[in-house]
């Protein structure tokens, strides 16, 4: 019922929009390998279920099962021709894969022997997949590899466990079912753990693809107890939605973008009048000064210090993280403005970094509590929705043809719909807090950890009687520092902190 409601809303929204100029997907599922020891259960099911979902999303889909290398190459040729200049081009592979050297191989079902030459003869490479997508030159290219289920050649000491992380070019997103060097679960149901999560979210209206894969990651981490963490490498420009119905931009962000495009003093002043304490307040003031030619001595920052100074100034509110068009000159001018607020002797780069580190500690401590609360609410609502949908299904099966039950069933459907809407709101809140916290952890780990001295970290005397609030704040601060320690040993882009937090919950 929930899916029917979402699909109906999607149809109504699409009626007012032009059909996409090209959404093309190639889905490959290899399960019935010549060597029966390599046989898998779910790739065919994964491809068929994803085929149905993508067709509902207006994709032209080619689904192929149990292919050799030659057949996979022919399918890539079809993709590069059919998806030429498309809006979205997607390749999905489910099956066995292996990393040999720096190359990832998607193995065909005709693998004849346990040797590196045999792998090369029967597989397509990530390089070949990327080349096909580059030839298509779509606005968004997606490679989704649910293919790290194990290394079938491990006993022969060929290749590495899992896959290596490989980035695509601009406009490309590469999603792996688990993080580099690890293996993923084939799943005990009809689909693999990763594809089941992907199917749960791919048709949710209004999700940018990056947020959508964030939800997939979260679900897989939960379902596997943190043993499997999906991985995304992306260099995507702009926002891309697989399902129609994208929510409107936040009002302040939309107005700010219009102001930046206009770029006049009056426009920046108009923004400040409407949002006197807005996110972009300091940036607007700096640009007004620049447009008016107001002299402002650039801060004395060495080139190599600019990334760290930018991170600290973002923490202090001088810039919005990832704001567009933040130049080195703007960073130096913002540093000069910050120095003007500091007492003599406290206007150095090191002083800025220490203040940024203290602020990061505060923000991290606060945001941990927000993410934990959002996780708990989201989990509770999803469980309530599951129970309500099961009860509705039972009632419809037992009393669907009973006239006297019509009003009761209608009321149950309404309640399920309301719970679903609440679930969407809690999911959106979790998306926002999770994304912000991940950026905060990465930024702090990359630029500010070195300035987190013992003085910057919260300390409470063991003998002090702590209130409940203070005790929770201390626990949240410790959680933030644990997450920073996890990031220290994790590769860029890791969501190891999420697995740790979900274990705690």
C-alpha cells in the first residue's frame, strides 16, 4: 500500500514534468558459474528486482544473466551507444569479483581455471566499464558493484580480498556493496543485503543520489551489525534524483544562490535584511566590502596554512562548509576580520586553530546527541510502520471483501499512510544530521585534530556529582573523540563511525 501511494504520487508529479531525455541502465547478474563451487543464489534475483524498480523510474533497462566476458563486452557496447548524451547511465553488476594488482575484475560465468590469465580471459575490468560510460558521456554515470561476495580464487592465492576503491571522472558515482578490502553478504533472503537496501530506497521521491546511498549504507550497517559498510566514491556535479518529487530548496539557500548569481551590493544587503543572522551573514558582509572597495588588510597566512585556516573559520561561522566560490583571498580577508575580534597576543594562526578545535569539540559533542536521537526515532518509526503494514495486510486478507469492514480498513490505511509520512520526515532529519556529522568528523580529522590538546578536550573530575545532562554531554564528547580515532586509521570516505554508533544503539 505504501509503495502504491508513493507510485501514485510519482505519476501525478510526472504529469507536470517533461520525461527525462535518457535514463539507461545495464544490469548484469552472474550466478551460475561453470565451476559449481562458485555458484551464487541471489544475483539473478537482484537484477530482476532492480529491473522492475528502474523501469518504474523511467529507465530503459537491459537485464542480462550469466554472461561470459564476450557477452559482457557486447552489453557494454550497447550501453555506450544507447546512453549517449543521456541524463543518467548506470551499470550494475552482481556476482563474483576480484582485485588483481590495482585492477578490479567482474568475473564471467565461463571462468575456466584458477589462474590470473584465466581471470583476465573471462572477466571485464573496471577500466572497461568506465570507458563505456565515458563514451556515453551522460550527465550522471553510476557504477554499482554488488560484487565483493568473496574471493573465489583465494585458495589459489590469486588476487586480494574484496575490491580496491576506484574513482571515476567528473560526473561519476561508484558505489560498492562494502568498503575496500572487505567482503559482502550474498544475503539469506531473495536478494543480497546491499541490493535489498538499495531496493528499499531507490524509489523514494526527492532524494539526491548521494543521500539515497547514505540511507542504503545506514541500512546495511544496521542489518549486518557493522560488518558490512557500503562505500561510495563520487565526483558528481549538481543534484540528481532517481525518483521525481524533489523537495524545494531550503528558502535561505535558494535566496543565497540567487544573490550570488546577481552579485550586487543591493542583493547582498537584501539577503542580510531578510536573514540578519543567516548562515551566510559574514560571507555577505565580506563581499559587500569587496564590491565597495573597502580596504581590508588580508590576513598573514602562508599558502600551506590555507586549508587548515578555512576549516577553522568554517567552524567559527565565517564560512559555510562546502560553500561555492570561496577563494584564497576570501579566506585571508576572513582571517583578517577574525583577528580584529581578538585581543592582542591572540591573533595568530595557531590561536585561530585552537579556537577552531574547541568549537569542533563543542559541535561534535552536540551533534552526536542529535544523530543518536535521530537514529532512535527513525528506528522506532520504521518498526511501527512495519507492524502497521503487517496488520493492515492481515486485515485486508481476512476482511477485504466484507462491506462492514470497509470503514475500518480505510481508517487503517490512513493510519499507515500517516506513519509513513512521519517516517519520511524522520528519515530526512537523519539524512541531514548524519551528513553534517560525517562532514564535521572528516573536516576535524583532516585539519584540526593536531590542535585538540588536553585543554581543548572536556574533562570532568571523577568526584564531581554530575547531573544527567552533564553525564550525557561527557559521553557524547567521548563518542566524538572515539569517532575521530576511528577516522585516523580509516581511508578517506569511511563511515566507520556510523557502524560504531549503531553498535552503541
